């Protein structure tokens, strides 16, 4: 091999390796890209003590069932506006919802003998994908993850309360 062909071979090997690495890396990045609002279909939000997720909202059907302060089950029809859904979609993206683990449950339940901590189920549905998270309020994992879940739950309940107030007027 001549000097020139050795240099061309070395350069081709380096550039080829870089291109292959870049393709492998960016395919993974684009597959994990945040979900697009243009493909958004619905949000499902359920919560309740322990395993009984009796309070539910489904934006696809508009069904909203919850227990009021008098322990009565209230069934209403509540439609969220596109702006409400866009706000929740963006809030979920800001808080990193797409990277949350699917189950965030407390494995140690010894100190919860009578009162069961609330559980929350959040599901964002899109045309090609959906993201589901089951969060236990007593989750003893990463504090940042716990705070992000609490913030998203607070935002969802706030949007639902605002929509209910708008509907009453």
C-alpha cells in the first residue's frame, strides 16, 4: 500500500465510524423525541385512596366522576378546551413526564396501616404512542421525580377545576 492509499483508508475508516455512530445515536434520539401536540388524542386522569381509583376524568369522552366533600359520587360531563389540553401537554413536557417510570409505587407500606395514601394514574394518548404513569403519593424515590409528579397532578386538578367553574357559568 502506498502512503496516499493508507491515508485515504485511515480517513475513510474514521469518517465511516463517525457516520455510523451518528446514525445510531440520532435514531434513538428521534425515537424518544417528545410527543407532538398535533398527534394528541386524549388524557386520562384517575385518583383515589390506595388501589381504588374512583375519581376519573377522560378527555376523549368528557366523563368526569369524582367524590365530593359529602362522600357522594358526582358524575358530570366536562370538556376541556384545546388551550387547556395544550397547556397540560406543555406542562407535562416541561416537567419531563415522557421520561417518568411507568410505576412509581412505595414498596414499604408497613407504616400505612389504616389510611392508604392516594394514588394517581395519568395517561397521555397520542396517535402513535401513549404514556402511562401510576404514582403513589408515598413514593420514596427521587425527590425531584416526586415533586415533578406532584406539580403535574396539581396542574391537572387545577385545569379540571377551572373547566368545571367555566361550565357552571
